[in-house]
C-alpha cells in the first residue's frame, strides 16, 4: 500500500527526511516548511524514487504549520480515503490525538520521527484487509446480479441499459454516500434517472452499508 508522508520540516529538518531511498514510486511526500525552517538539503533526495515532493509553505508563529498540516491531512483523507497510508513525520506528540481519532475511523495513520522508521501494517491486519476486499468483491457480484434481476423484471429496460446501470451501481458501492452517489451518477447519464433510481432503490436499500 502506498503512503503519504506529511513532513513537519520545522520540527524534524533534514534529519526527518532520511530514508527517502526506501520509498516506492507511488509514495508521496508533502513537505511543510516556514521561514523558520527552509534550509532543505536536496542531497536527501539523491536516491529518492517516489512521486515528486510537494512543498507547502506555512506562516510562522501560533502553531501555523501544525494547523496547516492537520488541515491538509483532512483534505487527503477526504480525497483518497483508505487507499493510502498516512504518516506524519515529526517529533511533536501534539499530533497523536488527531492520529488516534482517525485510527478509530479505520484509517492507517501513524507518526514517525524520520521516514526510514516507516511502520508497516501488522500482518494480521493485512490479512483482514485482504479478507474484507474479497468480501466486498463478492458483495459487488451479488449487487450486480440483484440490479440486473430487478430491472429485467420491470420489463422496460433493454439488456444494454441494464448492464450499464448495474455497472454504475457497482462502481458506487462502498462509498460513504452510496445511494446519493448512485443517484448523482445516474443523473449524469440518463434523462429518466429518477425513474431508474426508484426502480432499483429497494436493492440499494438492501446493500447499503
């Protein structure tokens, strides 16, 4: 699983970036800096193979950088959810309450003082993740079949349309606002989306998590 690293450069400086060479091509560094800490030594990226780092400037004073980092973390969680791991690189334990909160929500998030201390997911947790993915895949198959069966019974949809609608529903499955997302996606493709949604709603209700 790829990882987002949110680096509190004001706190860890160049030392916190040690271990860049161990990152994969899909890992991403977000480096938060201020006028108090902008002396980045580019040598630390000599063997770096991840995505191009993003440099995010913060104002000084009143924990401005910390607040910006936490805010940006929330943005990443909303954007990419559980598709990534999130690691804050900092010695500041003030981040730990935020980390603990998001852990309770099922996100893979932690804090390290340097990148090379990257914490891997517990093997037991990895097995659970694979199990959940398999279960979700099976659910999607069941959902696809249920949607197709329901629309076929209605007797007013062509086979091609049934397949397309089922595909849209399956793609939306697992998202936080599953039914709303289905409604929105149908609205983008069909003029009679309200009628379609009404026909499949009983199935959506059954599969809503």
